[in-house]
C-alpha cells in the first residue's frame, strides 16, 4: 500500500508540483486544470447497533478519473475485543486507512448499511493539497489517541479539510441537532439503539452536559447538514452545494422490541413480587437467587464506573453521577465487616433512594437506571429490616 500511495502522489506531483507551502507552481496553472480532474467527497455511512457505530461513520473519497484512481480514506481504530475495551478506557490508537472505493462500498453493502456521498465544493488547488495532506496522514499510521469526542472519524475529517484550506471553515445556521450539549445529541441520535444509549448514559458523566465547540458535537449524520450551511472563510463559498447522492440504499432500522426500560421494569416487578413472597410466605430460594443476580449486576456496574472514573483517559468520564451508588467500597465492606451488613445496607439504600429522587434533575440519570437502582434498593431495605 505504501508503494501505491507513493505512485499516486508521484503522478499528481509530476502534473502539478507544489512548493513546501502547498502552492501550485507548475507550468500548467491550476486555473487551466479542469475542476473535475480531482473530485473530493465525503461518504456518510448509516449507523449500526454497536456502541461505536451508533452515530454512523464517515470517510473522505478522492477520485482522479484520468488516472483511474478512486480511494476512500477513513479514520479508524481497532474493533476487536481488546479494541472495544481500549475504546472505553481511552487507550485506543487511531489513524487513517486507505481503501479502494469499491472495496469500501462492498464492505458496508454486506453490513446492509447505506452510504450517501456529498461532493466538496473545493478548488483544484485545494483538492490537490487535500490529497497530499491525507497521504501524509496515512504514512504516519495509527498515532492518534482515539477519543469519541475529540478524535474520531468526523473531527479528523474536518481536520484534513481544514489543513487543505487557506481560510478557516465558518459555520452558519447550525442545525438543531448540534446546538445543544453532547448528551442531547446522544439521546437524540441514539433513540434507535436503546441498548447503546443505555451504555453511553452509564459511562458518560457531567462533562458531556456542557456546551462544547461545534467540531466536537458534529456526527456523521449531521456533518452534511452542517457543511451545507458552512462557508470557506469570508468568501461566501459553500463547502457543500449538492444534496447528496445515495451510493448504497439505506436499510430501515428495525425498532428494538425489548429495551433496557422493558428489562428493568420486568426486573423491578419480579423483585417486588419476590420480596413480598419472602415477607408474607417466607420464601427463601427465590430471594437468594435474586440477591445473587443483583450482586453480580451491581459488581459489574461498580467495576465499570469506578475503573472509568479512576483510570480512563477518555473524555467525559472524569466524574460519573452513578459513582456514589455504584462503587467498590460497599462490596469490600460487605465481605470484610459481616456484623455491619445491616448498617451498610441501610446507608446504601438511602444513597440509592437519593439517586432515584434526583433522576429528573441530573441529565445522566434516566428511567432504566432508576428502575435498576429501585430493584437494588428494595432488596437493601429488606436486608436492613430483616436479619
């Protein structure tokens, strides 16, 4: 692939050599170069149910039909099991990867995810420099620390285009989707993927509840809407002038029939019934199984929240509103101080009760988590009252 990149850039440089500053100085002035000699576009991929794909994906497409060159450049990270863990802890490394456009389209065709293309309204010199910039990034490999908020496919695509422009991108008439906080966008775009939304609500704390720079809130789906209103500097030249062309038909996203709200509601009803049976009829086996299951859930939640707050380098997790309720301290005390379990249960039940009452006032709290906390709280009060 390295030889291929050098071959591409060699052809372009022979035709249109650039100075160190990226300005064209060839005998053939860029004014005479056909504007369609190079076509620069963005490809927007429909979202998927995976946590890292719920906002979709985007890539830069560069074409030079004269020399039969057509490639997509996408900012990616590893998506294997280790890569997913690194994604949440802020350890993932990302970089630009080139691929023949047809291969890129075939990949998402197999995943049944639609792709829409939007042509960038750039000058020949800007498109030539853009190809140079992206080629240099590919050569550097995976050297960026991936961050879903600041270093991801959209922000890095914006970074590439801005490096190729002499003037900054000026944003006008921002779409409603990017005018609020990042959490507002998560809740808006994540409605079709409630389990991924539940995951984001679990791990993303107060940092995503403040207004951030526009570049940190644009997602693949809102990028075309934003750039169709954006201009290059004060020229008044729109960055995107077309309405987009569908390269792969969009697949209808089926609504999830069993959501976290359904699961937690069902669990809460079962906990109430089992707790009543324990008090009224002296049930023992079902309450024991319920407590074990809830301890496992609590342990998983506590490990995730505590680890992210203390160790993750990712943004948006330095403080988590679920930390007072889900942390490892009660678990340690529970097993080290068996005589104090009733008091530990009472204290934790009060903390859960306060968290549940605070749900309408803290953006991170939502109904599924409130129901889950209610389940644990009921069993804690039961433990606090009974021996």
